[in-house]
C-alpha cells in the first residue's frame, strides 16, 4: 500500500485521541485557555458528567474575528512568543486543543475583546467549521461543548459513569483553582452541587484558597511553607505528620501554576515525612514551586500533566528542606482530628445500680489510699497507683503557662493526665519519650559522634553465626552511634559500650532488635543511608517504658521537654503522642453548652 496524506478531519480526530481522553480533559484545556487569557472569573457548567454539555465562560481578553477563525486550526496559538519550546510561560501552547475538541463534538465559541462593540461566534460540528458571525455578549469568551464523542461510539463507551466523570471534572477544576487563587471560580450544573470560590488576594491568598477548597480541617492541621533553595521557591501548606490519608490523592503539586503529578515531587514528600509517618500512610500537602521555565520541560506529555526537571536532585532537595523547616517550626503540635476522634468515642453514661452503703460490693469498688497529709480518702478506680495520688494543692504546678499543661495523674501506668488553661490532655509516656530520645540521638549524630558509656563488664549476647557476622560488619557504623561491639567467638557478640542517652536498659534485647533491623536492610552498604531507621530502633529501647510508674515531677519534666522538642506531637512510628480535649468540647459532652 502506498503512502497517502490523511484527510484533515481524520488528522484532528487522531490528535483528539491524545488531547481529549474524557470530559475532564476538555475542561482542563478550556479553563487553562481562560487563565492564559487573563480571566478574573471563570464559570464552568456541566451536565451528565460533561458528556452532553460543558460550558466554560470567562471575562478574559477575548478574541477578534481573525483570532477566532485561527483558534480552531491545528497548531495555531498566541501563547508562544517565538518558535522555541525551551521557555514556556503559559499553560497552553500546543495550539491543537480547540481543533481536537471540535473534531469529536459540537463546539460553539463566542468571544468579544475589549474595544469591540459586539462579539463573534463560530460553530464547529464534528470538524466542519462555520464562518464567524456577530453575537451580542460581554467581554470575554464562552466555549460550549455538546455531545462529546457522539459520532465515535467506540470512544463513548469507554467513558465512565456520569458520577465518575463529574468527579473527574471537579478534581481538575479544584486543582486549577488551587493554583490560581487570584481568580474567582464557579463550578455548577445539573449533575453536581455548586462550588463557589471567590478570588483571594494578599500574602495569604494561596493559604486562603487552599482552605476554601480543602476545608477547615486541613487549614487547622497544616503548617505554612515558604522557602527557597537552588533557585526553586517552594510555598504552600504541609499537613502535620499525624494528619494523614490512606493514599496520595490528597497531595497536590503545582509547578509555575501548572497542576502536575510528578514522581520526583511525590518522592520528595515521602522522604521529608519519612521520619514521622507510617509507611502505608500519606501526608496531606499542597505545594507550589516557582522555577525558571528553562529548567523544566512541560512538553513531555500531550495532556501536559507530566513534566521533566533539568535538575531533579535540586528540586527534590528544595522540597525536602522546605517541608523540614515548616515541620520544625510546628514544634510539638499534633493534628486536631486526633482529639475529635477521641471525643467521638465518648458516650453518655447510663444509669447503673449503685451498691448500698456498707455493702461488701461497695467496699470492693471503693479502695482507699493514704493522703499525703495523713488523711484516708476514697480512691478513684484506675487512679489508685502511687503516681496517681493527689499530692496537695501546694504541690501542683500552675497550668496556665504551659501549652501541654501540668501533670495531674497517671493512668494504667502509661498515660499521663495533664491540665492546661483550657484543655485536658492525655499523653502516651512511652511514645512521647521515644520521640525525645530519637531527636536527641539525631542531634548528637549530627555533631559527628554519639556519647557512649562503657560497660563495667562486657555484655555477651549469643546469637546465630550469620547474625554475629552481620553485626561485626556493621560495627564501624554502629560505633558512631555509641554502640561498641566485638566478635566473641563464632556465635556471640561482646557489647563494650552503649549510647549514654539510652541509660541502663536491657542490652541483650537491644542487640537482638538491632540485628533484626540490619537483616531487613539487606546490604550493609545502605546502613549509612538508613541510619535513621537504626537509631529509631535504639531510641525505642531508651525511652520510658509502658508500665513504669512516674512521679509528678518526672511527668512534668517530660511535658516541658516535649514543648521544647520539634516533632514531639508524634512518635517515630507516626502515632500521636498526646490527645487534647478542649474544655468547651468536654462541656458539650455533658450538655453544659
């Protein structure tokens, strides 16, 4: 068969296969055109998930008759200052969107530029273009797309349900609205609940828009990001480590105003939070990157949803640094939804039969303990351990000056009850101290060497020969952590030194836990790269254990140290270290508000 030129309408339909995947693809192209046109308000209307109707209206620059006619031709664009593709400053630049959309739908474009007395409209029906004709309208552009893929049943049947397509359109518009807080967005239609996001201005515009779209819960549980490194400016909001989701769908990235899903950025966020969240949980972030356009290639995907950085390492470093600084400034904060979840677990008490005075059952339920001043007082069940005794008002610290309050009791030998000026706090003593030890470990390691304490008598730990060999190979790296070990025969290790920060713990358990961690790492060469995992295991052994009874002064010392330590709102496994219940919420539980 000889080579032949394809007819123009078939060429457009083939191009449409790249650009127009589904209704959301159409909305993306049209809204991006409106943004490039300098619109201050964009209204998106849909029906049946965009299958029967999509309408995008804006108040941008508009087009005159000549530009309107050119707009539906392939590879015609106003968005490239020259013929180069190395410095793209607009969202759209390929010049094929409207031509492709018109080849697979009924397309109507109305537009009026500033200074023209009337607008012009042009109709494209499945690739056939009508001549422009006058139409009354305000300044701007209205693009109406009807019956998408009606003439291509094979493409139409691959579309999802109306609800799914509606959701995809919503996601596209939300992302574009997040990236452009200066524009008023309206999303409406018979197939959806309307959304109205007024324009935002000023230095807090981006944060305000993210709060509009992602909700108050996100706004309350995130920290602002603003940092520059390697020529990359990173701004936005990063969720607290205890505010996570089960997948990455709540991670939003914008590069020079373009919404993208990029492996480099996902990886950078994962690395930045690796110290704080579970492996199977994903932090919520919305990051905007400003970078010289020449340093990024946005022309690697027909739908422009992917890009390629010239120096991906610099971008990764900039994102990790920006998130790290923001999380450090968050200090000991934990997300508010932890407290909300706790409140929802409370239930109003029901009436129960009360034992009569003097009955054996009453005596069993009412143990007593010795008051510090010598008076026998009835104990509250669960608070009868020595650490939970009331120690007299003169011994209680004032709570007003401390964010985490002052210790009032210890429950179940693991949970500290504290009171602040306006809240009740429950603190997991083991999880909290584990984070404190871990941060001290990292600080000492950053100086080059962890302080060690010698064992008066070396501790001999017996274990399989392969585990001994693994520890022997890792000995130089472990010595930097304050752990001095030597081979002691074929099936034993002698522990000469342990990190001073761990205190006096069970060395045998520590060594066996460490060797398990080394086995998980596989190649010993990656130990230096995964040092934080190792010190995390060691920190667990140096922390206050569950079941240890603490004095009030010990509990308060732990609270003060938490307030002074970054990231102490979550343990090294990503769990919250404390729960805060506001007084107003507690009063609501009892119907007092």
